[in-house]
C-alpha cells in the first residue's frame, strides 16, 4: 500500500518572499495562524475601513509606516495574544507577522505608535 504524505504547502508570495509551510524545520514561528487572520482582514476590509475612518495628523514625510500598517500590526498582535505594545519590539522581526502585513522588512516599534 502506498502512503502519500505532503511535506510542504506553498502559499502566495509576498513581494519577493516565498511563503511555504514546510515540516522539516527552518525558520519557525509560533504565530503561523496570523496568515488566516490576515486573509479574513483582507476579505472583510476591517483595518482598511478603520484606517479610512481615522484622521492621521502625522507629517507623512516623517512616517515609515502607514496608519493602516500600524493598525494591522496592532490588531494582528492582539489577535495572537500579545496585548502590550512592548511585545512589538520582538514581533517586528517575526516573519509571519511581516508576511501577514505584506512587508518584507521590520515592522513598527512600540515608539512608532506614540505621537511625537
């Protein structure tokens, strides 16, 4: 009897980052469920609508992160169980969270959420 096992699953790429679930090790995250949360957000438009409803008084030329990107990072962090902003100092490097927010570079730090 032939036993068939799938050893990996590919997902749509994010920019130049290949997204794959592979069960042989490598870059591992405990936040992999964020992909499903991000997909629900894209389908419902929750963070997009919230960003449109909020007024962003920051000087755009000085901002590295859009209001929507900050909302996504915060909402997704809360959904993963990270209730404190100081968690984002480590989360900003998490590949799963970066991919969920369609970024391939570090996300915002906790200080990026505070008005200057």
